């Protein structure tokens, strides 16, 4: 699949589902019942996450890499080193909450909220046929 410049899900509720500080991994998960398309659950994976500045629950996800000026403002505000500028991804509509990570990946599939993660790296790649996926 191509690499879109954004992953926008304005009507879903997303929560931080897991954060493994020892592996620098963060996963956000949507609630299927609040999704615009019924039983489809979405997950976003941030690998190599070095810095997180966001709420644990989001009504709507607006994941994208902001313009350079915005990245410079966020880096200055939080005293992030210049080499992290290209790794800043905002998650809210106004661009004030963000993660510093490698390119985020997303997956969507019909799943219950408590079903296993769509990012089970022990599973074969590509994921099951019912999974849509991409990378920002």
C-alpha cells in the first residue's frame, strides 16, 4: 500500500491500549461501537517511541506529520533535539499532542474491542485478508 500523509478518524474514540517503555512501543486502539463503520476496530502502532505528549483518550484521531514550523515549535517547547524533528507525529486536530517515533502504522479490521491486537508480530505478514493497513 502507498504511504498516506495522514490517518484521519474524526468520529472514533481512541485510547492508549499499551505502552512498552522497555521496547519503546505505543499502541492506540479505537472502540468499534463508536466507529463510523460499526464493528471495525482500528489500531495505530508507534514503534521506536522516544517521547509522548498526549492524553490517554481521544475523541477523534488526526494522525499526521505537521509542517516543519509546527515541528520546530513543539521541539523547542519540549527541548527535543533537532534530529527528532522528522519523527514528530501529531494526533489531535490542533496539533498540540504528539508522539516522537518511527513512522506510525495503522490497521483496521472487524474485531471486538478485547480481541487480540492487530499488531501481533508473531502472526504472518501480510495480515489476514480482512485487515486494511498502511503507514504514515
